[in-house]
C-alpha cells in the first residue's frame, strides 16, 4: 500500500469522524424546536432528521464544490494531505469541546477554521482569503441577522393571520405543521453540512492524486457522507438540543414552526443560489431568537444568547489554533 493511499485513507477516515460528530452536534438544528413543543417525540424526531440529512446530502453539490476548491489551494502530494488531516482534527476537537458545554457552535466554521489554520502555518498551499471573506465570513455575519429579522417578521405575520383563532386548535395545527417544517430543516441541514464533508473528501482525493479535479464528486462520497451524518444525527446531541429548545426561549408550536421554516428557507437559498456554505446552527438559533422577541424582548434569555454568540465568534479562530498545533504534531506522519 503506497504512502499516498495510506494518507488519503487517513484523511477520509478523519472526515467521516467529523461528519459523525457534526451529526450529533448539530442534530438540535433540525429537531430541537419540534421536541421542545412536543410536536414530535425525541426518537421519531431524530429518525426523521437522519432521513432528511441523508436526502439533503445528495442536493448539496454546489456547496461541496465551494469547500473542495474555493477555500485553500494545495499541491498534489502527501504533505498536503497532512494539512487537510490536521484541519479536520481541529474541527473535530472544537465540536467535542462545544458539545460538552452544550453550546450550539458551528461545525461548518470549525471545519473552515481548521483547514485555514493548518494551511496558514504550513510551508505549502495558500489560503484563498477573498473567497473566505465572500463565501464564509460575510455569510457568517449576515445569516444570523437575516434569521433574526425574518424570524421576527414571520412570527408577526402568523400572529396577525391567526389572531382570531382558538389557541387550542391553533396549537394542535401548528404541532402537525411542525412535522413538515422540521423535515424541511433536516433536508436543509443535510444539503449544507454533509456537502462540507464531501468537499473535504474530494480535496483529499485530489491532493492524493486519485482524481484530477476538485469539482467531481464520486457517488460513493455522497453515500458515505450522507450515511455518517445521518448516523451521527440519530445518536442525538441532547446537551445542545436542551439549549436550543428550552434555554433561549419557551417555544410554542407556532414559534417552532416559524423558526424552522425561516431557517430552512435561508439554508436552501444559500446552498442553491449563492453556493455559500453557511452555518445551520447560526441560522436556526437566530431565527428562534427572532420569533421569541415578538413576545417581548425579555422573553429571550439574552445571557444564554450571549454565550452562544461568543461561541460563534470564537469557533473559527479556536479551531484554526487547534489545527495549527495538531499540524505540527502530525506533520511527521505525512512526509
């Protein structure tokens, strides 16, 4: 077995582990609101989210291509695979840290930060900072703002439309509607997050010399990434589910429905129109804050929201720093 093949397999294995941690870390994105409002039981919600992630993975080609070719430029060879390996390990480490503390940080930005950090300290490869700014940093700032504003607007529209409805009947109706909105959210999560792992696997195949382009995605990469994300999602990240579903605001069925529909719409627009790999965590969390603010500003537990924002801001540089350290540790294995 050649050194190139061993290195490629190591990176692909790390990418699949990241994909799994992404699943249980970000399971809350798709199901927290539905579980907290009792629209779905936890296991039914997780199963639906896993299926949705699996389906969505096959719809995220444009995002995968952005990750594979748009963030860093690496020459073909084993040393480049060491960069990707350290970057993915940095993302895994940050995922586990934030999961332990129940903070809904972005697995996507952890991955981007890890990849950029390892590339920055290596003597080969270049970071495409213009693309980082356009495809990562600007969406990182705008997607929470858009989610917050649209969440508020959507909730106001629902309140006005159903202002004369019977509360009991409306709650039952919105619980049923949440089955649909949660499914849309699950597919949107797969479209965004499985695609990022696919982009890393394709980058590994390219730098290892096993394919000539970073835009071609073999079918087995779709299936492997989708399966691992779905498996991780079904495991469930209960610490973060509790944070999103209960600690930010006290969600009702109508608020949950509005937040999920807004967040999933933003995910689809960015994946299919802008080709931008945005954070599902940022989008759904800000949408929850937006719908909660329609009750009254004090309904949102801003101290919890503040901790989440701190995790958002520190994710990219923290994962980059961890990846830098891991690159120097693992570099001798990729010479």
